[in-house]
């Protein structure tokens, strides 16, 4: 439920349609919203996904969109990469390295592609 709440909040803020019909499906094409209930946890990014990753902090069903990034940002920040239990490489980009969520909203509003 936390993930769905975060996706719906991101869709609303970014003024994008949200399907929300299927679990683990692309509810926001081209955007992967990663939710956490830990205010200090960075943005988890999975290598091989050419997406925009959005960080959503969820507490008591209230969402704070902390920012966004692409894989290129993680490579430039030279963060530590690990493997998850599915063998995928992932990293956790610190919140301080994220782009402001307002930049993403403005880019989309001005005709930027998000998929």
C-alpha cells in the first residue's frame, strides 16, 4: 500500500495519469517511484532500468517527494553498487544528490518526455 500511495502522490504532483490497476506494473510510464518510511534513506536505483527514479518518503499516509535522479547521476556521484537477492546491481543515492522534484514537474509541464 505504501508504494501505491507514493505513486499516486507522484502522479498527482507531476500531473500525470496514474493507472494503479496492477501491482508491480508501470503505473507511471518511464518513472519508477521508490518509497520508504525512513526519512534518511537514499533513493534506491536498479541498474539497467532507463527510467527516472523518484524518491518518496511516506509516513502516516503522507508523502514527501524528496527529489529525482537518473542512473547517470548515480554513476557521477560514484556511489557504492551492490547486488540484490535477484542478482541485480543497485545503489542508494543520497538525498543530497537528488534533483529537486520541482525541476521534474516543470520539465514535464513544458513538454519534456517522461517515457
